[in-house]
């Protein structure tokens, strides 16, 4: 006969609920439900971010959709982005960093794959919705995994892997074991001066047009009109803007390559990020070619360098460590280290062309 005894969470220092099952082989341990570990709702629907069918991702009043000019690559996943501020709260404009959102802000990002990118009417598969919640003590990351019937998403702290197949815009069938990170891994990218913070929503990334339900508008102007952004310059020409990395009409090759490196690499590779000790700083504000890796030897040699000498060798992408690491899916070599399993061939073509056209001194 099996006897089950439930132990209160208060008796456990780690906040875990343990189910003790006396069996012939001993004790079996089962982790607590997510709400015991985190204190947050188990279901995404409980937050009230969306109205109607949750999978339609129609924002509720007070939830503002947005997009980035050049987003982070995540194994070809598409993303729906939203932000909700506390009632009456505002964000002060700044032209350098990610916007400083007030305590109580929630940033919402849903990852999905279309059934067929050429035919949006065929629908999509929602994979996960990640939240960044600004608490009094700093930012908190949560991940909600969508169920198979696409009715709701459940809080998950340990991460997961889920197979997905889709057809891309060229008509090519793709498949992937999509990885959803655990909550500790979120800190690997969202770290600045040792504290967690958002990566994407800066003035330069939001300075673009978005198709709102009431009509297209510049995102920063819209935020100002909605009363959630203060201090915006009178003329948008005074506001920095990064181009769309894949659109030659939005900026020259150098600007588009720097925009891609800024969002995909600079959250670690900056003077205050997790990779600050490398001396390789890929943020958009960096103007010193050596800091960008031009003719710069790595701080530590190893497999990650691929027996190559410099981060960037002007005119020679195949001789550049930066390009080599982008081309790899080996966990000990590839960059970024987390957040992808696939090679982003389109951005590799961009960076290859950028390095190939670089002057010997690393300038353009």
C-alpha cells in the first residue's frame, strides 16, 4: 500500500512542494507547481493582456503592440510584441539606451511560426509567450508555453524543447526542435551591469511605422499621443533610427550591418554586458574599429577562434572570427551562445558583404 504525505511549502527553504511517495524502491520527488515556485499566475490568460480568443493576440485596452526595426534572430521564429504600463505611468524619452520603463510595466513577446509564410490565412503555431515584469527590485522574466490546441499558455520554469515544421517565404519546408529557455537562461542575454533589463525597445528601434488597428502611425508619435511617452523631440528627424537590416532601401550596408550586430550581439558585447571582459563591443554607439574586432586578437584563444587570428579582417570575411562563429551551430563555437540552433543565412550574407567591403582601417 502507498501512503502519500503532502508537505507545506513553508517547510521547504527552496519554496518547492515535494510529494513523498513511499514505494518499494524508496522516495520519489516531484517539483512543485509553477505558482508555488514563482507566485505568478499559472495561465497566461489570467493576466488579461488580450481580449477575445487568446491565440488571436488582440491586445486589451492599455496593452500597446509594437515592433522593432531590426529584431533579434531566434531560429526564424516570428514575434508579436506588446507593452503594458501601469495606469497613468509614462516613459521618458532618451536617445541612447533602451527606454527606462516604470515599475509595474510588463513587456510581452509571443514567439510563433506560420504554417506557410506565403499564405498567412493558413494560420500559425504559437510556441511561447515571454514576459518581462518590472518589479520594485528589478526585472523578472517568466515564460508561458502554449498548449497543443492553442487555447492557453502555461507557466514553465524549467524550459522545454518542442518540434515544429513550417514553410518559409521561399516555399522551403523547414523543421526544428525549438528550444524554450529556462528562467535562469534569460539572464544570460538580459543582463546589464549585473541586473536584468529589456533588450529591444529603444527609441532608435521604435522609430518606424506600425499598422495599428486605427491606422498606420510612427510608433514614437503614437506612444506620445497615447500619453505613455514624454520628452519626444518635436521633429522625428532629431530621433535616431536604425534601419531594417534586410531592406537596402532603409539604410546603407554599413548601417544595416551595425543594426544587426547591435540587436543580436551587443546585449552581451558592450562595456557593461556579460562579455565586457572580451574588449569586443558591438553596440551601435561604438566608433573605434578595434573595439568592433577589426584586426583585434581574441582575449582567449580556443576552438571558438577556429585557428583564426582576428575578430574582423577587412576584406576577408572567411578569415574573420566574427563570421566564423556566426556560421557555426557547434555549442562551443557559435555566437550568440544561446537563443539559436540554426544558421541565419540571410544575415550571414549581410555581414559577409559588410566585411568584404571594409577598408583596411576598418572604416567605411
